[in-house]
């Protein structure tokens, strides 16, 4: 489970319209990428889906249920940010388990989920370390692990690789692709990197200035871009 439906979603900050009517269907298990230039509203849209921001109008449903009144923690969503947002004073293990602890999950269950996630992410050896003792790539894996232990039906990633150097970006991208296959969860992933979009996505949503320019598979967008903006962004021959 983890389908998502957006209907006529709009968002204004003061008198600035940032999201201008978004309709989108995401199927259970799909890997959907949002691409678009800086400032086009990608993060705002993710935050609205996560419940960290209210839409000005429109509706958001997860597995067929309208979630306007459902608080973020109850939406079955986990979000991974560009800046890992780990607690510096907590160990890797405690960073990964904190959300579960706060939700009142029994200790043994937390242990077993943290074990499983750290295994998947090859973090077993680092569980006792603090974030300052990890590389950037390891920190981002902890942030991903913290999302995995919550066993969400929907993962939201906001430019998760943009703080990593080129080699780590490739590794972590492959790792996210593998997690998607193993967890079979729905993933919505924001990037402005064409390579990430083309290699990870089942479906790409091209945004510009708060409006969807085109939705399609990587090949559809590449072969049949709807307009010059999409062609330029995806890198199709003009
Ligand atoms: P992206 O993630 O695509 O770079 P954002 O969603 O962060 O874009 O921002 C879209 C637009 O909304 C930008 O112009 C940004 O300045 C504006 N914006 C985002 N959050 C706020 C906020 N809390 N208050 C006012 N304006 C905001
Ligand atoms: Mg952003």
C-alpha cells in the first residue's frame, strides 16, 4: 500500500502562488521523480504531501483516504532531506531508532528494525558512532535508515544526494534503487539531476513555476518531450 493522489493542489505564500494546480496519480510501488529548476516548488510539494505544509486548496489522498486532517506522523510517510538532519549527540543507532522510541515502539522491536535497516545499508559497524565520526555518504545512509525503520508505505526524498561528491552520489543512487526493489515501497524523489531522474524513475514529473509541464516514463519524455522546456531539461535532441 502506498498510492497517492493529488487533485488541484495549490499553495500560496502570502500573495505568491507557488503551486498552481497539480493533479497527480502515483501507484503503489512506483518510483516517481520530480524534476524542475530551483524554486519551481518541488520541496513545497513534498512538504505538502508529508503534511509539513498545508495546501491552500485541493486534496491529497493516500491509499484512497483524504489526509488533510491526518497529522504527518500518521500518514505512513517518511522523508529524507538533503541535509541529513541527524542529532549530533546521539549515536547512529539512537538516531535511527529515535522516531520509533517517540512513537512508543517496544525496545525489542526497535532493536530488530534498526538491525535490519543497518544491515541493508551496511551500517552495522557504525552503530555506536556519532554523526561527526561519519563521512557524508554514511550520514546520508543513516538518514535513509531512519526512514526505513519506520516502515513507511511512502518515502519522500528531497535531493538526497546533492551534498555528496560524485562517486558517492553514484553509489548511493544505486543503493536507493536497490532499496526500492527490496522494500517495494512507493518512492517520490526530488532532484535536479537528469541522470538520477532517467535512471531511477518509473515516471518523471517535470515541473516549472508550480505547474506540471509533462508526466511520463524517462523514454517517453526523452523521445516525445511536450515542449522545449522539457526537451531542454531532459536533454533530448531538439
Ligand atoms: P524548489 O524545491 O523547487 O527549489 P521550493 O518549493 O523550495 O522550490 O520553493 C518554491 C518557491 O516558494 C520559491 O520561490 C520559494 O522562495 C517559495 N517558498 C518556499 N517556502 C516558502 C515559505 N515558507 N514562505 C515563503 N515562500 C516560500
Ligand atoms: Mg527544494
